[in-house]
C-alpha cells in the first residue's frame, strides 16, 4: 500500500512496552506499521506554532468563541471559581511627590494572598485608567535590582537612559504610567517577592513528581489528581490576574472602561492570557513573549490542554480587534516581523482595525522591557485612553524591597505551612464541584454544558464523512459470515488504524463495536476463529467490529503499552507533554470517532450501533458516545472501567487531564445522554445479557 500521498516518512517510535500473552490472534490486515502521523515525535514548547487567520470575520468569530472557551477550560476557569471576598488590605502609603506607592494584599481564593504595589497619581481628577503590570521572571520580580554595573551597561547600549531606571525597569514602568494619570497595580507572581504561601521552587522550578502529594485525597500541584481537576499554577496565576482586575474595579477613581494590562516575558504570558479570557481589558501590551517559536519555558507558563491546537500568536489574537502592542528582541521573538505579526495584521485588517495592532521590532537588544519598548507602550496608552500627558520618562527615586514589602509587624508574613497547598486545592475542587452542580441543575442544561466541556478536553469534533476513508484489503469467506479488514483513515488528521469486521451474510442491521486492551485480537481465538461471544452475536445476524487503537495490535505486535510517551523535557510536569499533544486516552477516543463516522456513513447504513468495552476500554467508548451521542444506541462496559482514571501516574495510558473536573465517568455518561449497562464478561451469562440488551 502506498501511503506517500498523504504521509511523510515515520520516525522511530520510542515508548515503554510490555509483552502480551500470545492468546487470541486477529488477522493482520496491514502487514506493516500503520501510516499514522501520531507515531512521530511529540511536539514541545520549542516547536513551530504558526497562526493562519480564517478568511472571513464570521469564521474568526466562531474560532474565537471555541478557542476562548478551550483556554478557560485548560486554565481551570470552567466553571469559574467563586469570587470570594477580596478582604483587601491597603497600607503604608508613601508620597513620592507627583505620585504615591501603597502596599496591597487581598485574597484571590480564601486564604490565598495576592500581594503587590499600587501606584497612583497625586493630582488626578475624575475617573482615570487602571493598568495591571505583571512582572515576569526577573529575579525577585517586584523587588528586582539589576545592580549598578548591569544598569550602566544598559545605559551604554542605549536600552536605558537613567541608571536608577535601569536598575528596576519593572518599577519604572509603573511610576511613569502613574505620572501619566493611571492607577497601576503591580502584583507578584506566585512564589516571588511577598507571595510566599506557594514556593518559588514549586511554582517555577518543579522537576519531579512528589509521591506524598500524589494521592486521592489532599493532593498537590502537578499531581495526576490536580491535572484531572485542571488545577495548575498557570491557572491560579490567571485567576490572580482576574481578581487583580476586580481589585482595580473596586477603587473609586478607576474608569472600568479603560483597563489595560502589560508585562514582559512570563508577564507577557500573563498579559495575553488575561486579555484573552477577560473582556474588561481594553488594551494589551505583551512584550517579548508572543511568537511562533518558544512558547514559554516555565511551569507557570504551561498547563495541560492549552496549546494542542494553537500557539501564542493565536492566543494573543483572541484580543482582536482591541488595541494591542507586541515587541520583538534578540530572543525567541526575533522572527516576529516575518512570522506571526503579518498574520496578526491580516486578522486586524479583516476586522477593520489594522491601526490597532503594533510591533516594536528591536532585535538589537536581548530579552527585555527596556525604555524603547516602554515608550511605545506609553504612546499606545495615551492614544487609546485619551491622555494628554508626556510619554517621556523622568528620573525617579527607586523604592527598595524593604520599603515595598507588604508584610510587617502589623501584617506578619504568612508562616510556612506544608499543608496550605493541599487545603487550597481542596477548596478549589469543592468549589468547582459546587459550581458545576449549579450550572447543570436540570437535564436540559446538564447535557449541553457537559458536551461542550468534554469537547474542549478532547479537542476533536466528529469528523466529516469526506475526511474518513476505509479500504477493505482482507476478506475471508467462513460460510455463514465474512471476516474482513483494512485500514481506516482520517485523511485530514493523517491517522490510520487497522479494523476487522466479522460480518454475517444474513445481516439484520445492527453493529457491535467491541474494544479491549488487546485491540481487535480480542474478537478471535488462537486459531483466528471468532471468539465464542462474537460467534454467538454473528449467529444472531449482528456484525461485530474491532480495531487496533493507537499503540495496540498492529501498531506494536505482541506488545501492550504500559507507559505513554513524553517530550524530552526532563521535568515531570504533565503540561510539557500534554499542553502540546493529546493524551493517549484522547487519541484513542479520536480513533473511535473516526470509526463511528465511517459506520454511520457506510453505504450499507446500519440501523443501530452498540459499543461494548472490555476491561477499562469502556471508558474510551463512553467518551466517544459523549462526543457523538447521536451515533450510539447502546453502551456496555465492564465493572473495572469505574477505576479507569485513578492511575497514580501522569504517563498512564488512562491519564486524561480535566476528566474529574466534569464528573469523570458518570459525567461522560451524562454528556452522552445514556447510562452504560454493566456486564462482567467473565460470567457465563454475559453473552446472554448482551443479546438481551440488543434485542430490546
């Protein structure tokens, strides 16, 4: 078979395998490894992430709505956490002449403090703009001090003009925006400066799974349990940004129609994510982060599911057509002028707002948010927020970390508490469960809500019939029935799996799709004859279909997958693999969607399709039924499928981020609109029960 018309050569498969017992044996229908693009190496954060805008505004509107929801789901913001009382504390106001600096902390979730500095002009009148300034991964963040030597080098290179400014350009940005007439809140990333309840090492340098935090009760960040509930540092930081907007809105002088956000590097990631998910932002300026290259190396910039079908340029584009500026430097953004920015301009042009997007292309400088880029940002703020003030920075007195810290004898720094992380995630889980229950109080609301949520987890709609191709390459006449097989292909996705049919010559119109951890082998005995159960189904005029899901059967003859593949990044955070690639569970579900599409569009249109899952594979079929409920008339699984998602490893073949957030296996059944019938196929009456179900 010639697959060259739609597949490039496959690279070697690297995975962890276990030997299977040589029991049943299905006919080999391909004779070679399937020509499937998913056998290639996984994509990682250093891949290539191009953005091609749709051709019409209506197409972009639909894509934006879909992607925006997908981003919120990935960040753990669906359902949205409860906006508990901020319990804001503001103290230690320092008068700096034409502006002031104040110490602030508030609770984004009960007991979790967001800390920062509030800059305000001293002579403001009426309502004025509010601007958030996340700082990014500069040492000590809000307390950054480059030192006099480094600062002088920046002045010599032309990146800065004042040594004091160059020592803390993060603070300089806030000072000048306040002088321009804006209220500015600069808040700490988790683990930086005054944010001490979750450590810097955990939030930004997580490397290895922690057995003591990988448990079904009282888990911690980065554990399989946290991933299954979509609890991530990235999600928490985004929630902190949302609550920071709530804080700005609570200030009487802030004009809630003129809210902006700007940050660089990791602060740039926070900037474009907040702008993507919160409509209150009216101007966005993410610096040195938006590009088609490296997407963000820190654990705080990655979460499972986020970039599987997208990248930072498109994520930033979700803000269109509102005013946005981006910058490029001698880093991973260096090609932005030719890769990424032209597509952003194309999108803005299509939306009738080409003048609203800007690029500061200064690749003579290393990774930065220097005076040149800051000045471009000031001009954008002045233009779009109607300010009549200068964009030229003036010297200022740098405030030190000792003067900025929000903690003192009256407001003591939180004590180190190893259980705080567990309590925070427990609250987040309980709150999400409560809010999910409220969002799905009636059957009419429950099914569409869950279907939309699971569609965002699996990120694959039902294939179009035109994308699915089946080629029958094996046919054997067994008297009363035929054994047939061949490759099932999704041409658009470049996927191919082997399929086997045991088809009665006097077919009554029903089809049973049967899955197991052994693939299509489970339909047969050692002599390649149908198994007893399959034979009895065929005797009743029922066609039985089996397939080798990804990494089953003909993908790896005689082997079964014990551990899924991962990217080369040595850090054991699921987001590095599954923020850019579908999990194996999702990909096997996609195989089933391809099969269902083929069956329901077959020229011998089946009357009814029943899904029967052996072992844990009932969970895969339940997921397929949730995504294509109209195609399935019955669902059967074995009792052990209930434990599918409890594996204590992010590299388990059954690992699926977000599954517990939306109710696990019961949630999938509710989304599909049907409860699975449980049959233990080790019992002698199993086939009788199955036949009775189909006959009803």
